[in-house]
C-alpha cells in the first residue's frame, strides 16, 4: 500500500466493516465521520465524543500536530476536549532532549486548552525512522445553549446537533461554507521547514509570516459556532487538502458537489510556496480549515465574520455522486485517490532530489 491515509475503499472493506461488527449496529462509522459519539458514557447520561489522530515524520511538532487535529475533530462535532492519551514511538536516532522537547510542545498545547493527560505510552523502536504519535482525545458535547451536556433532558437537542442520525436527502441543496484558507497547515509547515531555502527566492519576512500561520491551525471556534447554528455537518480538514476534505464530506453525505474553484480562499503565501515546490494548493494539507454544510451559508459567514473568522461559500451539495469543481468554463471532477502534496514534497526532500 502507498504511504499516507488508506483509500476510502480499503478503509470501508478492511477497517470500518470490522468496526461495525464490534458496534453491532449501534453506531455506523463512515468515511468523513470524524469524532465518534460515545453513548451511556456516564451516570448522568451526557453525550461524549472521542477522536484519535496519528501524525508521523514532523520531528518536534509531531505530537503537537496530532493533538491539534484531534481537538479540531472534536470541535467539528461541538464537543469540548477534556482529556487526552498519547502513544509515542521514536527512532533510535532521536535523543532524549529531542523527545522531551517534542512532548513539551504537546503539553503546552494541552495546558493552553485546559486538557488533562490521562494516559500515555512511550517507546523507542529500531523499526521507525521518524517519530510516530497517536493522540486520543475525549470531550463532552455542548448543547445549543453553549453549556456541557450533562442530563438526559438534553438528549433531543444533542441528537439534532449531531449528523449521525441524518439521512442522505437531508444533506442536499446545502451551502458549503469553508473557513480560513486552503493549504493552511501545509503552507505553515513548508515555510517552517524550508525557511532558508525559500528565502533565497522570496523576502525572508514573507516566509516567516507564512510559518507563523501554524498558530491559526489551533483556532477552531467556528466548529462550535456552526454546530450551535444548526449546521447539518461540520468537517475538520487535514490531510488531502481542501479537495480531500470535500471528497470526505461528499462520501459522508452520500451526495454530489458543485464547487466554484475561484471562491476557495487562498493566501498569496500559499500560492508562492506551492509554485516553488510545484504542488497543487488544493491538495495541500490544511489543518485549521473547516467545511460546513448549512441551509443559510450567507448568514453563517456573516456570523463568523463578526467573530473575526474568515469564511466563504464555495459551492453546494447536489443529487448524484459527481463531485464537480468548476473554474469558469473548465470542469474537473474530484477523485478518491488523492495526492497528498505535502507528503510528496517531504518524501522528495528526504530522498535528496
């Protein structure tokens, strides 16, 4: 199999099919589902969420990025993170100082978001060449009133706020709202990894500003605001970029898409860095970006703008399974086998090409 996320076909055939056997029909995990719901998790009957994310090969940022993804995945479901567990496997070439620093980045992030650590495992392996980190995050669902869900009386509101019970027809004809800008995480990481190289072509401060975009990946208020606003579905984008996230959205909603390519927000920093590395910005990893299905996209964009969160309507959901991306008269169709541009760049650099 190829490096990166497994294909949707493999995921369904070899992973989700077995998960459904375990859950015995009580929960039906789907591609693009994000943080799963945990029912009857406590005596009060509150609704809990859990998300696990794995990141590898990011050096001292590996654990931090896994935590950011896990928290954003919970935010997309309107759940506030409360506790986290981590499994770290590092190569023999990594010394203790580096491992400690990697863990410090992770702990600093959790402390900033008031998340407690409830478990972990750390190992050194001759098998891995770079750090591999898995973070499992647990959180509690927020109600529409913006408080923790703690009693059974909230059950109807909770169910309405989650898309697990929605039918395919419920997702048709909705606005697709995108927050922030495409390739956000990938832009920041490439700028940070290759600052000196990029500074030979662009002004150094321009590249440094791009690297500073990493802090934007932590911001996830739009997840909670969208869920509270009644969004039909919220997806925290990451690997595969905007195109990958759109494909996962369509798979989850079992619908087609009509996307207006020029409507997708993109920073000049992303354009320049992607041009330098000859990569597609729409397939560049994009942590911090959320895709939202809403009946009233314009109203949602205005509400997000009032909170200082940039957002734009980039398309609509439509019947059928065609996922069309239009750029004027030109039309292309999204495909499931996405290229992860960031991984391609990093693999090329590791190979010294």
